[in-house]
C-alpha cells in the first residue's frame, strides 16, 4: 500500500518536472522534452538573478533627472519679542540664496542681539576664560571666540573673566534662542 502511494507521488513529481504543456493544453509526457523545458526555465531564471541582479546590479541602475522645479516664496512673518519688540519679515528676510547646488533655505529661527556694533568688549563665558592679560594673545582669533583678542583680560556681563575682543559687541549669545 505504501509503495502505491510513493509511486503516485513520484508520478505527480515526474509529471510536474518532466511534462511540457503547450498553449493548446497538450501535455507531452516525454522526459527529454520536459527536462529541456525545465532547463530553459532554469537558464532564464539564472540569467535574471545572476547576470542582471548580481553581476550588473540592475536593481541599482539610475537615470539622470530631466526636470525643473520653481519655488516662489510669498508672504510676511511677524514676531513680537520682548528684546526687540514687534518686527515684520518679508520674503527677502527669510529666504536665502542657495547654500549648495539645487537647494534653497528658509529661515525658521533667528538670534537677536540688539544694539550690536563693532567695538571692544568681553567675550561670553564659553569662549575664552583667562586669569590675566598674558592668557589673551593680542591679534589672535580664538577657535570659539567672537572676535580678535586685544590682549586684555576682563570681566564679562556674567561676571566671568574672559578675553576682551574687537568684534560685534555685545557678543551674540546663542544659548537662549527665542
């Protein structure tokens, strides 16, 4: 009884692997033709997977873009900050020229330093701490500084000793962004 079931299973598998169906649904029960049919299918599958996908990396192929996008920024923005009062921004204030190729920038935040002008002042606390004038080399721009040091060490607005600079004063404090 088991032998009969195994023979049926072998016949079904054999019919699947070695039979070729034509579009007119003619089943040809010939092992040689069925085997050739399955080898052709296997060859096509191997070509697609092996050559197109793995060797040529066809799934990664790209093409150059042929298009353009035009962006026009309109409208105004209004802020009312305690440091500077009400202020209106138009498109010229909040849209900037491209920083790289094919890009544009829209301002989403800004730092206000009222009454800023070029003069001598102490730097902020996180810039350049000092103990004496010898810690502040005249004519040097510190890596985290806000201007060119002039060789003097003095107290800043927070009461810390920092190097005095020539630059935009009061120095911009970006710790508290509005």
